[in-house]
């Protein structure tokens, strides 16, 4: 009898396990409203929802946006969502792994409680070349990840590259009890918005990534020494002055504007054979 009970518990656990990718379904009405209000979708907006789950976000978004593309990878949830959305022609339910799908070519926004375990992969897709039509988004991340993405300084070359084109700010911490099943840590809402003008040209993204990776290998190094292998002494003197960078300033403390100024100066004045390679 004990073995049968144990087996029964195992089967129930397996059936209740749609959170295969670290997805924790948001169920708190006030938090749902606050998430949507973060970017205030308009009737002219197309909103992409990543990890739609049972639709707790999908239908409130649809009440405000002109079109909703709700992406869900779990077949059972997809069947449930499509049944609920039959009378909502402006909701498109897409069964797909977000990492593999093609993003909209026309401008779009994102509102999503993303699966925590694939946060970096999702942001890499949205904020990289594939997401060139992505305009702004409200995302729920683990609190620790939200802090890393929004703190003033970063030693992550990829995040630094993203910041050249997007603003990041953290809006609200969300208790783990607002999810089912609850995650082990609290979460947070972050807002991401494309800059009106990128700090570095889109076509130079890869070169900037190589430049940032090279300098951040030794983030505590003084700017004068870190840049001395790229710029000639005469170039470096002028570049530091125009970028408002002190010679003794640590690479880790450079502002976004200083990073951009140094990189653009390299492109303009330094021979290509001296540029860092990715």
C-alpha cells in the first residue's frame, strides 16, 4: 500500500509540472496591473508576451493593446489559451520556444513574466540584432538579475553593449508569493526602452563588443594603461580630454557616455590593425 501511495504521488507531481523552463505563473491582480502599466500599451501597439502560461497577463494586455502575440511552449497551456481566445481575434496564440521563433518585423513591445532559467537567452534575442524592431518592454526577472541589469556600473561586455542602445530601470520588487509555484527568491519588474539615438552605431555592435571585452579583462586598470595599447600617446592625450576621462580613472568606473566617446574616437583616429578583435 505504501508503494502504491508513493507511486501515486510521483504521477501527480509529474502531471503538475508544466514549469519545465523555470516558469512561475503570476497570479496577483495588482502586480499584473502594475506590470502592464509599466509601459502603458496603446491600441496602436503590438505586444509580444513571452511565456503566456494560463493567460493571466494575456487577456488584460489584450484589453489595452491593438494586437497581442502570446508565445507559449507548453502544448496543454496552448490548447487552453486558444479556447479562451476564440472570441478575441486580435490575440494570436503561438506555440513555440521563444528562443527559436522569428520576431516581428514591425515595431513591437514586450510584456512578460519570463521563465527565469532562460533570462539571458531571452534578453540576448530581444536586445540583439534579431530584436531590431523591439521598442520597449516590461519584464519580470529574478530580483538578483534585475539588480544586475539596472545597477549603474557593469563589468559584463554584453550588458554594456545592450546599454548603448537601451535604457534599463528597475520599477518594483515582487514577493515570491505572487507566483504559483512560488520561486525560491523574490522577483522584480524592469522597464527596457530603446534609446532615441543609440550611443554607438548599429553596424558597429560587434566591434564595440570586442572593444568592451578587451578593456574589461582588467576592469581595475587605469584608463591610461588600458587604452595605451590601442591609441598612440598623442591620440590618447586628446581622446581622454574629449571623452572627459581622467588618466587614473579605472575602466570599471567609465560611464556609458565615456565608453561611447572612447569607442567612437578609436574608430575615427586609430588604424584598424590596432583595434581589439572579438
